[in-house]
């Protein structure tokens, strides 16, 4: 422990590449969290069920599952830098496709745009995370990744801010009368068509602007000198790497833990609007609670990165998961504003989970297995595609026994946190 305290998290020669690659974490954080509120927005403007609107998350996180392995094979053959450049190209294409999607006003076209956009994010996450881990001593790798990942919520906060202040508040379909009822649902089809065209253009604009920002970032990455990965002349086949990974219990359980974590995160942040809406709070105002949750998440990530200097990261993961189980239980059992506050507080305990699970699962792998190992962990993001649809289905049920559908739906994140706590315990006691 004493030795690791003296080792710099980021050395001077790696500082510029570290800063440039870390900026990508904010870039995909923005995409994640400007998209989460779109589930509620599309449900209203397209007049579809919550479960169908949750296909936004299915398309978004399904892109990760589709492209993670191809991204890893690409990086394995070429380099981290080329993988990042290709990822940014796909990211920009997906964002710019929002323009024709809004023009044709077809929900499926928006899903295709998001699907392609996340092809790019899959490349970025499969590449940037192990790249950061490799930028220094292995003993400080998990701390280094936590530090880089701490900038992800900065992008997320900005995405939430844009969603709240420039999208949700400007949607005419979400305007209510004095009784708190949606005016949109009472209009005739001609009036709805005018509002739909207006609202879809509001949703479109930030993504198109984002596409041009990504192109600018692509240019910066292209001209920045990056450390080259050491060539392994004795590198075995990809199939051999898959076999070694499949035999590694700590890694396999890490993939499952990551799947459950991403599912829990997306469910908590996506449906906070529905939870607040069940209390009569409008979407734009409800998004402010998401912003508070993300601010807590950001601060907690810096705090947890500091704590890792003194507390074993595996033990910290278990403790935080147990705390998340406690707060999310309150979300289920306690109705009203207290439940909403507990849902917001859950973000404090989610903060260290993604990078810590990632770092623990990859620690000790052969360098030639790292890219494919990272791909498996990125594929686990598919948890964010599947579980929100199931949660949306529960919410659509309105009531489940003595609970409202919204409250009871958070039983799914509770199950996820239970598994993460178990993984923290097993890495501490079994896989150590």
C-alpha cells in the first residue's frame, strides 16, 4: 500500500495524452445523459407507451453490444488511436442522422440514428478505458481510470442541462392546463401534427450540433501524438484470448456485475422523470432532480477516488453497493418526496461502480487479452438496453399489489445492486 501511494497516478510524460483521452469520457457522458430524458419526451410527442419509448435505450445500448467485439478486434490489429478515430467518425454520423430523422418524423429513424451513434461510443469505450489503464503502473491503474471516469459525469451534467433547459422546457407537447392535464392529448390531429414537427426539431438540434463538436474533437485527436502500444511478437490468436477470458472467474463475474450496474444506472436516471411525474412534477422540473443526482454522482466519484488511496477498492465497491441497496429499498417502500430524494441519493453510491468493476475485472490479464476483455465489459452495457424496457412495462401497469407501478419498478435496480455487492465480496474473499 505504501509503495502504491508513492507511484504517480499519471506521469508527466503521459499527462497530455491522458488529458486528451479523458476529454472523450465527457463526450460520451453527454450523449448518454441527453438521451435518457428522451424516453419521456418521445412517449409524449409520438403518443406511444413508456415500454415502446424505452426502445430509445434499447437502440442506444444495443449499439454497444453489437460493436464492442468488432471494435476490440480492430484495436487489437491496429492501434488505440485508430480505434478512437473510427469511433468518433461513427459518433458524428449517428448524431447528424437526427436531421433526416426529424424531417421524416418516424420514431424508427431516431432509433437507427442512436444505434449508429453508439457504434462510435462502443469504439471509444472499448479503446479509451484500457488505454487509460495502460498509461502508467498497474498498481495505480484502477485509481487512474476512476480519475478519468470522474470527467464522464461532467459531460453527463452538461447533457442533462441541455435536455432540461433547451429541450424538455421547449416541448409544446408537454404543456399542461390548470388542472395539470396534458393539453396535447386533447387536440385534433392537425394541431398535433404542427406541435409534433416543432418538438421533433427541438429534440434534433442538440444532436446535430453535437455531431459537429465530435468532428472538431476528431481533428484534435488526429494531430495529437499518442503513446504507442508495445507490439507483442508472440501474440496468440483472438480465440486463445477468448478461451483464457472464459476461464477467468473474476473477469466473467465482472462482466455480469457491469451488466447489472449499467442496467441499474440507466433505470435510476431514465425513470427519475416518471417517478417525479407520478408526484405531479412536470418533465422539465423533474429533470432538475436528475441534474442534482448527477452532481452528487460527480462529487462522490472524486471522493471515492481519494478514498481508494486508503481503502481497498474491492471493499469500497461492496460497501457502496450495500448503501445503494438501502436507498433504493426506500425508493420502493416510501411514496412521495422522500422516495424521490432517496432515488437522487442513490447516485452517490453508484459513482465508483463502473470504473472499479472495470479495473478489477481487467487487472492481471495478459496485455494481448486486454482489448477483448475490455470489449466484454463494454458489451455488458447491453444491460442498459434490456432492463429499462422491462421497467417501463412495470410502470405501464400503474399498480402492482399495494405499490404504484413506478415505485415497484425499482425492484429491478435493487436486484442489480445485490449482485454488485456480491461481486465486491467475492473479489475480496474468493478471487483475491
